[in-house]
């Protein structure tokens, strides 16, 4: 499975899962959905296989995209999620899009 496939099909993914992916992160990066252990850690064998924590599904849905998901096409949606995973912030163009939407533009 790829990172692009997972993010593209996010609506059908359980919210308690976490995405891990191999770098470099892009739409074709190998990725998996995993459930963290009781302490919130990822299984060690995934780290050894070259997978890094990307984001939790519920964080993507609730905090990253939230109510603005409908404003984005699939490429924009991936770009916002990827930017957030790398910078812990939204890209400037997403802020501008949200502000324009709030103004009714």
C-alpha cells in the first residue's frame, strides 16, 4: 500500500490507527496502517524495516483537514497532510483557501 492510497481512502480507515511510511514521503511511498501499543509506541520491527511515524488517522481527520476537507481535491488533500506531517503546521495556501471560504469567495 502507498501513502497516497491510504490518504486517498482515509474515510474508510479506523480512526484509532496510525500511518507509518518509508521516506522519502510522497504519494508512492510504502506505507502501512498500524495500531500503536498500549504506551502509544510503534512496533519496533516497523522501525527496523525503515518505517517512520507519519500521522495518526484521527489527527488527520480532526485537526489537519477538519471541516475543510471538502474544499480540496485529492492532490491538495495529500499536499496538506504531507506538509503538516513534515512541519507540524498547515501550508500558507491552505490558510488562504480557508480564509477565502470563510469570506464566501
